[in-house]
């Protein structure tokens, strides 16, 4: 099994947005928090944020680290080189994305990473009509090649693809994955927000539908029965269940991850079980 890392590029200039995308509010946290936390709950390796020199970042999930890009203004290829190098000693592959992808689903990440079979260097979605180099899988060993291309003045991801083995994933290829087709049938995982209008439209959408259950002392008045609610974070799901995450209440996400992190992002298809932390639940 290959260890996979997550790399989030946060150093873009956000020219069209007019303010740093990393700090944009997203259902109680930020776009950057959501992107990193989605990767952290999906990959089995490290998650890093690549920041511009001196860039101030919002709070990040526990365990997510930051690496500073020493050169500003060279675009995503420079961030890619820095991010891959930062995790190369701990992971063979990495899912690399930008900050501004609020609908990224773990099923999409997993499907892309599975395409990095032996002999493949890049798993490149060609989704919704466009190549998606910032929602793609890369061999971390490519860090040196990317650095060499940058030194030669090649700043476009397309130049990298000419020098390595690329698996291109069409919409049909991606949606052949049953889980992805069920939870993200229109591949909104690759949708980003580039302008204030994009952000407003995305932020105004309904949160994903998740299932909540209550157990133990919390399962009063039929509360043990699974029910669907709309919630983008664990804290919002708790509120829909009439609960507050505190020392008396914990949550189990999809039957395994136990947490009280109110900002933990939820996605379509998640099941959240709330348990009483007192007397073993």
C-alpha cells in the first residue's frame, strides 16, 4: 500500500476575489480549514499547506503543517514543487488541491489517488470540461523534476505533463466509482470560487445532507433513530440533533473517527453518531 499525503496550495494572489481566499468564512470555519480537514480525514499520510512568503493563515486543524514557499509569484508549479518536496520523505503520492474547493469530497480524492498505479506519475482529472491540475494526484518523487522545469522557465503544469506518465480521468472514468457517483454525481469536487459572485453563490447553497444518530443517554424520545439533516460541520450536525459537543458528548464519524471538533467538515453521505461520554456512553 502506498502512503498518500495531502497538499493544499494557499499562496495564490486572489486577484479576482479581492481578498485572501484562505480566510473566507465557510459555515463557521474557513475555506482553508475545510480543504485541509477534508484531506486529513481522507489520506493516511501528512497534510501540508504551502503558503506564500510571510503569508498569514487562519487556524488549521491539529496535525496540519505549513511550509513556506521561498519564492513568490511563480504560480502553482512553484507551490507544487515545494509541497511535494515537503512530504516526499513520508509519502509516495499526494493529492494536491487549491484552497478554494468547498465541495471537495473524500470519494473524489480516493478515486484520483487510486489512479496512481505503478508506472503512473500523475492522475489528472479532466472533469467538467477542463483539466484539473489542482485537484490531481502526483508522485512525490516528481518534486525534483518540477523544480528543474521551473529553473528552465517552464511555469505551466502542462509542461510537467509532457515529461511524465499521466493518467487522464474523464467524467466517465471518475463516475465509474460507485461511491463518487452516489455522493458527487456532477463532480462538484472540482468547483472552485474565483470571484465574490462565485463565493456568494457557493456559500448560499444548502449544506450537505448527512445522517445523525444518538445513543446511550442521548437517545431520548426516539433520538436513536437515524435521520437526515443538513450540516456542513460536526458542530452544525450536533445543533440539528439538539446537542452541544462538550465533555459529556462525543461524536463518531462513519463509525470510526471519534472527535469533538465542531469545525470538522461533513460531506454528503456521512453518518454521525453522537454518544454520551459519561459512563461509557
